[in-house]
């Protein structure tokens, strides 16, 4: 029997050596998903929430140089169809979403733009990003199901370690997608609300780092808070859409030479 | 998408045609940008074959295929991932090429352009000399240094070096987009290279493809 025990041990050892890396990856994935699920559930449970963020955005411009924009943002959400935010720092802006439109105020330039929106915040956040290319890096966290927004069938990754963020030991979850890599830090004690987020938008040459503070899952809000307040001396301007959002699927470029449309001289 | 090269001087001619062509359209199907304060009531808008296009009298407006009328009054365009694109009056699509100015549809479509940090960034990318008029539709993150504010009705423009800029929101920030000279804009002095041009019984100053008439306070843009 000892021989059978020895051979059995050898077989088990071999199997363990073979499957351990895969189990490790699966464990990290499961651990990451579990933490993200807790975070998602906690955020989704709030009828309203507010949070303050410090955001650093690095964008590679047309000339190849990296431009950095830093803003502090205060955002308040009331589900399912209200949002208000205000930024300071490099961008002095304010946004009001009232369930039918998003009004953007640019206080430095004294202009505003209005975007007709879907009736629900989830759809509006997606539309503003995809159609207008307006970055709201924490947008997915504000939806009714953050985990669904963050993880797709193409997403890989999971728990990768621990870091200390703002004095709190936090789990570091790293995720990868063909279009975006992102890492989120979630405190290991207390409320499972994100402490930090890093996003690399690979297809847009843009990276964003967000530090969260002052999460409040029961803020006092009123309807008036989400109604746009436009100063009288502000001028309305156009809001540019992304071409991919408005081109018909079967559209073909009109390559008519400009010479064919030369203006007739006035008579 | 494949782009189209158009020289800046051609663009100005095209812009003039745009105004002429659109001014002749009388059917108002749908007006976009209604929520924009102070929008011109006489904005003529034409819906395209695909339900996606609109063109206004002072530039272009575009309505999305899902009904998101996001682009408002004056010189509006849609900004693409790697350049720009817009939808013309009859559903035609015009696409600007990375690093170059603009294109225009056959039936008086829209003039579009790319986004640069500033005039110098555009000038270097375009490979042109300083002082060259910037292509209509081009967007800059920063306005030209020393630009003067020109007010026409409820709308303010910036004027610099013979070019007019309107403000737009793109990518969550304000940008300065070159537009065709807006009718009624008055500037104190003419840009370089203007010459007298007689139209009917009136003598105007022709600057590139723009026409100005002398008024007490300077020179006023005339759009035929």
C-alpha cells in the first residue's frame, strides 16, 4: 500500500503542478469579480449618491505631445434620471441632466451647450461618451449596474495585489479589454467604495487617473438641483458629435471634387 | 475613411456657395438646436435622404439619425475619430482627412475640419506660411492670439487674420472653429490682399472669396 500511496501522491502532485497556474488565474478572476460585485451592489443600492474626485487626464494630441488636464469634480446622481456635476481646476464646467437633456456650462468661456438625451441616466452616460466623446471617467460607476458596465465577455483580469490608497489598504483589480485597460482600487475594510481608478483608453490615446473621496450614498437632493441655471450673459453654442455616431451605415463619402462646386460670381 | 484634400482658397469659395445654395432653399423640415438660446428663427434646415442632414444659412447643422439634434446654429459639424465628417443636404457624407482642412458635398453640404491645439499647430501640420488663412471648419483648442471679438446679432465671433471663429463644444471642452465670414460682421480694417470688385452698381472689397462693403465703423461682411 505504501507504494500505491506514493504513486498516488506523485499523480496528485503532477496534477497540482499542471493545474495550479490556471487555478491561480481563475482565483484572481473570481476574487476580483467578487470584490467588484460588492462594490457594484453597494453603489447600485443607493437611490442617490455624491462623490468628489480628483481627475488627471493625459491625452496625446495631434502633434504627438501629451496634454494633461486636471480637474476636481463634484458629482451628484439621483436614480434613475438625474445628474449634476461641477468641475474646477483646468476646466471650470457644470453639467445638469434632468431626464431629457444635458446642459453643459463652461464658466470660463461663458458659453453653454445642450444635448437632447435619453430618459435614463444609464443610457445618457453611454450616449454622451459614445456620441459626443465627452469624457466622464467615473460614468460606469454611476450607472445602475456598474459591474455590468465594466465587465464584458472580452474582459480579462482580476485581483492583482494590494496597495495603500489614501491611508487605506486596498485591493488592486486589473482588467483588460481590447479597447481599454483599467485598474480599480477597493478598500479592504469599511464600505467597498472605490478609492482610485485608472483607465487607459487605448483606442483614443487617453489615460485617466481618478482619486475618490467623500462618497455619500444618502445625499440630500432636490429637483431644483438638476435644473439648468444658465446665466443671462452666457451664449449657446453647438455641441459637436462624433462622425461615427451620425453617419448612416450605408453612407459613402461624397468625393465630388471641390472644383465642381465653385461658386458662381455674384451678378 | 478616405479623405479629400481641398485648398483653403477653394474652401472659401465653397463656403460662399454654401451660403448661396442654402439661401435658395425654402422648405423647412426640421430645425435643430432649438434649445440654444438666441438661435436664429430664420434658420433654414433641410433633411437629408437618410434623415440625417440639415444645413443652415450661416453654416451647417446636423441632426443625428437617432434624433439627437446636437448641433446647433452656425458652422456646426460632426467631429470624427480620425478627422471629421458631416452629413450633407442630400445625405451625402463629406469627410476631412487627418491633418488637412476640409471637404464639401456637391449639393452644398458642410465644411468640416480637424482639431489642432492652436493656429501654429495647424500651420505646421498644413505646411503653410505664417499668416495663411486657416481652412473653414478647422477647430482650435486655443483662440488665435490677439483675436478681436465681433458681435453679429446674438452671436459673438473671434476675428483674426481674415478668419472668423465661432465657439463650439467638442470632446467636453470649448474649441474655436473657423467659419465662413458671417454676414453683417464689421471689422475695422481689411485683411491684406483685398481688391475692389464691382457687383451690379456697387463696389465692394473682395478679400479672398469674401466681400466687404464700406460702412462708417469699418467694413461689413456681405454675403450674396
